[in-house]
């Protein structure tokens, strides 16, 4: 399995070792961290929730697609679920390959697809006591605004 | 959606000659077909009327509902449609025949979403011959005059009318939705189909916002919803979900699914609100 969930802190050293290959000249990784604010609100913590049965299948398909599209050696993605504090790592992607260009490209591809295809949700808790499911609460207030496209789009926005 | 209001019109003025019984009064799943069609339209529209002939005014099956009595001479469904257009000239009409027992929320939603208010009508193509289905269609106010001309020239077939005029045609949402029931044999087959369909048990799992709004993370329920789309309509009415179906995806048995897939007993269904991983 090239995609998995974890309930506790992600051990990046152990994950990185899974990618080692004598044919690899390098490795690129991406870490997504919990930020202290989002869209003008002060965030105090996040809760991640996933429909894991489907998400691991789809996550595995994303990594397999990356391995087909880019000439890389190995790729792995680990996503954390549960309650996370500021600065905690929510997601880790690592790719090893002969040359650096494909490693960066594959890494970018995987995180972009993960963000838009996997059934994972996050609830933000704010300094003022409010909380909200990201991408869900405001579109509920504007039902004419469809987010369906977001499910499929290959995004280029930063985490 | 542009254009004026849309009211519902359930056509119940037919003679049911081939059935040899009143088609509006045929029972499916414990309800008359008239009530089922009326309630279906009523879930999507503000006002729904029953179209009938003057001599049917006091008929028990029909009398409980707001009605539009034929006000125009002639025979057939065109008379009912023209009478409705004359009664509320500013309104478009979602017209539903009374012999479509498999008509679903998905089909009605598809018609409303696909409506072109600039055409004389919006209709599905028949799954059998590709021709317009005039009796599960939206008729626009502008159709009134063209229908009068057509009828004055001796025309009486709403399908031929839609073939000659600029109707906006949609691919059928669910091929079976427009199967009509005209004979005692077809009625028997339809009842057998319903026996096989319902009710069945489904397992629903809820995540994130859906879990909070449903107040539970899973449930097993008995339903006659044929598709995930129908199931969402049923559950959204029960739990007051704030997200519209267009904002969601759906999974059946842990794989992404079409909204129009036919559900089977013990399927596990998950509605997927907008995602936010990473």
C-alpha cells in the first residue's frame, strides 16, 4: 500500500527509509502543517476525519497514477486523522527517483490529487469559539454555488 | 433558473380505455398513482394541480386536490395542457401523466435543471425511440398560442407537436422512469417490479458535516428509494441537510458511484460532502 492513514504523529524518518533505492539519486518530500489561521480566522486546532475504506483505495490509485506518469522509483503518502494542534503535520508525501525534476513533479501531483479527490474532511476550531467544516459550511449558505468541480479539479493552490 | 414560476400539472382526465379501469386510481405501494405523482411534483414545486374533465369534479380519487378543469373543447392531453396555460398564463407547467409509476425524483430534478425557458417545452427523449416525451415535460407559457394553432388545424398529438416545434430535448435520466402502464398486463408487471424493489434495507454511513446534521454516524434503514439520488432526497427531508446534491459525491460499497445507479439490498451508501484533505 502506497497510501495510508495514521492516528498519531507521522514518523518521517521511517517513511523516508521506505523509499530508499540505490538507483535513486534523490528524494523530494512535502509536509502539510496545521496553520494558525485560515481566511481571516484564528485557528486553534483541527480535527481530521476520513472515509477510510474508500480513501485508502483512491489514495493508492493516486500514487499508482504518479508512478505511471513520472519516471520515479518509489512514492508514498501518509495522512493523519484525529485531533491536531498548531504546527502538527497532517500529511506527508515522499518520492524517490533517479533525477530531482520527476521527484518534485510527482510529489506535487500526489498532494494536489489527494487534496481534491480523497474523502477527507477537516473541522477548524477558532479562537472565538466557533468551528466549521472547511469547504462545507459556507457553500451550505450559498446553495447555488456548486463545489462539485472542486472534487475533480487538479488544483495548483498551495496547502 | 430564469423564466416565470413553474407549477405542476398531473394529467388525470384520461379515459383509461385500454386499462379498462381508472389509471389514476391504480394502487402502487399503498397509494393511488394520482397521489404518488402529485406528491412527487409537490416535493419539487410550490403549486401542483390535477387536470381533469368537468364530469370528474366530484370523483373521489381526484376531488381532494387543487384542480384545473378542462376549459377548452376537444380531447386528449392537449386540452389539459392548454387549460392550465389558460388558467395561469404567466406560469410554465411541469406536466406529468398519471401512468408513469416509475417516475422518480431524479427524473423530475433532471427536467427542472435542464429546463430551457426559451424553448416551447423541455422534454426527455424516449429511451425507446428517441422521440420527445410530452407527458413528463415542462411546457412554457409561449406554447399556448402555438398549441391553439395546432389544435385549430386538427392536431391532437402533443408528441407530434413537440417534434414540429422547437422543444428542448434531454437525455433520459433513468431509462425506466418513463415506462408507462396502459394495460392490465403492464400493471401486473409493474406491481411485480415494485415487489422486487421494495422495501429494502440499506446501510448509510455519515461523515463530517453530514454526520453532525444526521446526528449519527451510521444507520440501517428500510427504504423504497431506487437510486442514491432518491435516497438523498428522502434523507435530506428527514434530517434537513444543508448541502444540495450538486455539492456532493456519493459512494456505494466503498466505491464512487453515479447518482442514478440502481441500489440493491444491503448496499452501503456514503454521501461525500466537499472534501478538504491535506
